[in-house]
C-alpha cells in the first residue's frame, strides 16, 4: 500500500508540473517582427526565441545577431522562480532570472546579470490572443548610455 501511495504521489507531481508548463503562454517558437519593433542603433536583435519544457524547468534558446551582424546562440534553462540560472552564448550576460507574477500568465519579468552585477531588465507581455508577445528591455549600450528596446514577436 505504501509503495502504491508513493508511486501515485510521484506521478501526480509530474502531471502537475507538466500541466503548469503546458499552460505557459510563452511556450513555443517566436519570430521577431522587425516592422513592429523599435531598436536603438547598435542593438542586438533576437530573431527567434524558443521556449520548451525540460523536466520541471524551461529551456529558452535564442538565435540572434549583434549590431555588426555576428550570429548569437544563447541558451538558458531554469524556472520562473526569480532565482538566477546560468546563461550561455551572450557576451553581455552570464546569468538570468525569470519571474512570472502570481495570477498573471501573460506577463513575465526578466533580470540579467554579468559578473554578479545587474546589467538589464525586461518585461515580457503575451497578447491575450496568444499570437504575439512584446519584450520591453532596459539596459546600457557599449557607451554606457541607457537604452530601451521594444521587440515584438509573432508565434510560429
């Protein structure tokens, strides 16, 4: 009886985690809509962003280009718990924290660090129809000037 109870409890935990990730509006592939986006000169552009479930975590894979046209491949795996998890492939960030406010599946806050110092923040808002999302980022450019980027993505 104990074995059956434990097995059932473990199965329910996995199902609950899968249900939470399945209801995540960010899951899937998002393609940059440059016509609707606003980038300051010299900004990096994330052309494609993919969110996928990996166990009880989320993997975010970003394909982009730098201002000088170099390709970027960025990966982050973690939870939306506000804790920092390592990030690879981005010369300006080495860890990132994602946090989704309670009772708001359409919004997420992101904080990026480099060398332990916060270097940028972003707010992600998924449209109510789930077909687009807007990422508003704040940080500094190479000259140390504060810049804001608004990137609009369409769901593929």
